[in-house]
């Protein structure tokens, strides 16, 4: 879903084209109007001021190599290596990203989660899954009201990504053919983004611009299950997660995920757990 700012920007660009007959890229619009925003005008001056203050009160940032080790651990799905990296003792401090300590901690956590989400994608996690997880985690960060809780949450978020990448790699080791065709990942991303819809193979094929029969055969050959079976399995996983971590009732979850009845959802759920 596009944000309000995206819709507003599109409207401005369409209006400009209607009035002038010329298209304008979004980047050009921002460039032409940057003088209208005081923070943009003052950016370079503020940078000079902040760096001057930092040089007057010297202190080293935490080592870049340590950050790289954390991200490499997430990319590899190596939870133990991540724990070792987090436990390292080094000279340096995390940068101050706001005057309020809680806000600064939240900003650091947002940055860490964003970097972890990209490392997880490099490690094989689906793009939509990783981005959606990051969106949820960042929203949760904003609700925390103490610095220690922010720090603990940030670390748990990193572990969550590392564990999910590890699980994906374990599954991928058994299905090496999956990695040979990028369409498999695109199919899974589409399904992840449409789990609350009635997903049809024809819709996936149209989105990816390939033949539906070819898509079905490719997926079955790579995953040892049909696309329909995979969709059902992922809907059940989403439903069981909602049952565990949300206040939704079974009947509501069954409706959201497109099952014809509560008993239908429960029947399939039990089957996948067996």
C-alpha cells in the first residue's frame, strides 16, 4: 500500500505534466524544492557544527569490524557467532543519535534492525518476509519506554533474524534446486504477500509473466509439493502464529486466511502439525 506522501507526490507530478506537457522525475522535484525545507538548507552547517563538537570532545565509535561480524553472523544464520560478536569487549561507543537517551537508543535499534534485515536477505530470506519483519520490529521499538528494554529488544531482533536465516538455510540444504531458479523465491514472496487473499496459481503466473503450467511443474519439482499445498501450509503457519501471539479468535483467523469454516482451518492445522 502506497503511503500518503507517495500519493501526494504522484499527484504533484501528474499536475506538473498536465500543466507543462513534460514529465518530471521525482528526484528532480525534490532537488528543485530542497530550498523550501529549512532542515535541508541547514544540513551542511549542522554537520560542520556537530563534527567540530565531536573533535573537541573526542571519543571513538564502536569498531566497524565488529559491526561487520554481527551482520556476517546474521547473513550466515550463525547464532553462536552472533552471540560472540555481541559479547566482544572493545574501545569505543555507540554514536549519540538524539539528545534524549531513549530516542537515541531507539534510533540505534532502528538502524540495527534495518541492517539486520538486509543481511538476512543476503543470507537467503525472502525480501517481503524480511521487510515485513523489520516493519513490525521497528513499530515495536517505538512502543518501548526504557533504554535497557530497547537494548534487549534490539539484540533479540538480531537473534530472530539469525535464527530465521539458519532455518532457511537448513531447509535449503535439502532443496538445492530451489536456489537454481529465482522464480521459486518470487513465487514464495508473492504467496507471503497475499496470504490473506484467495491465491490462484493463474494470478501468480500472470504477476511473474510465465506460463501457469510451467510454474506449477517448476515449483513441484523444486519443493516436492504443489503450489497449492505450499499455500495451504503457509496459511496454517500464519494462522497458528496468530493464535499464539494475537488476540484473534479461531473463527476470525479462519476467515482472514480464506478457509471456508473454522473446522476446516482446524482440520488442516492438525494435519500439518502431524
